[in-house]
């Protein structure tokens, strides 16, 4: 992964105003550039596993397809969409459909997306108990404060019988206010998703996003005391582009490569413990 390690990390740019990147995007946005028969795509991604998957495409598949990937790494869930709307990126690969839809609705982004590439199962992790049933009355449980993911965490707990949700509430729309019963009187502590894994020892248990668990060296199959099923799961991560670029041949080729058998084999080989799963 030496090339991957040299990829430039892009930190959140505080000077960028979110309000400036609404529906219209930027006049500078002009799509991928072609020179000498090779089209360069600037694509933003989370470090793990997104950037690693993209690096595999760059190292093994892109040249034959006439592409070069300029991978920009982001450690947050805000800037990749900001930068895409502003034209600093040609595409991003870090989000699942519910998050994408929430952001488009809230910010007015004029985006389009391709089909999901991979899934990172959510897990309930603990350094204090070995299974969910051991959680004591009043146990403190860390849960993400991201509305598009909080319902997903709650449904995982509901499937294990730790809570129940009100009728009509599920992974796509539930919040803490939609808990119907809480037999163990669990005390939920809303926390930024990136902080949950770092604060795990402060909780009795925490539901952690798959990519952050991976970055911390946690395995859903080995370390989680409860793990989300990948079957019929709507949370596959996808490539987003600006709407006026959705028919761009280079972007469509990138998406085709990401859905190739070579990438599926790379995912199952690299994350053999099921921490990352190819989307159906």
C-alpha cells in the first residue's frame, strides 16, 4: 500500500462556508480532465475502506481503462459533499444512500449517484461485557448523533431485543425519541460517529460505524458483541457525482470498475472477516 500511504490527506477546511455550496454548485466545476488519452478523476473518499478500494482500482485497473484517480482523503462526513458541490472534486465515495438523500434534501445539492459498491456492517462493541444480555440496568450506551445513521443503530439494538421502536419506525427514520420500550433502562449518549471508537472505554457499550471500527482495528466478526446483517441491507456505500456529470464516460467507467469482479475479490480477500462486504 505504499502508493496509498502517499495519497494526500485532505483535512476539513474550516474556511469553507456550507451555505455557499447549495443547489447551484460552482462555476469552476467542469468535470474530469483528459490529457494524452488519460482522464484524471479527482475523487474524495474516507480513509478506510473507501480510499483503499480506490487505490486498488488505481494500481490494478485504471490504466487499462484510460483513467487516473487523484484520491483525496477526508476524515469527516461533511467536506466530501461540500467539495463535490464546489467543483474541487469530480466524485466522492464515502456515503450510503440514506445519508446521501438526507444531505441532498437539507443542502439542496444537485447530485446524482451510482449503485452501492460495498457495505460496512454496524456493530455493538464493548470492553466491559461479552454479549448484549450482560448489559446491566442503566448501562450507558454510546450512539451516533448523525440522524441518517442513528436509526440504523437503534434498529440493530431492537433486533437484539434491547429496545423496541414505535410502529412505523425503523433504520431509515428512527431517533432516540422513537424508542417505545427500554427494558434495561439503557442510558444513551449521543456522540459524533468518529469519536465513538475513541470513547469506547467510557461507555458500557457503543454502536460504531463500520469504517471507524475498521480504522481502529476492530473486527465485526471478532470484536463486536452484536453485528448488523448484510442481507437486504440498504446501507451500501456509493459514488456520488454532480447531476450534470452523471453521464460522463469517465465517471461511468470508474463506477463500472468499482463493481467489477476484481474489486469484489479484493474486498473479500482484504476483509476476510466480513468487516467489508461487496454490495449485491
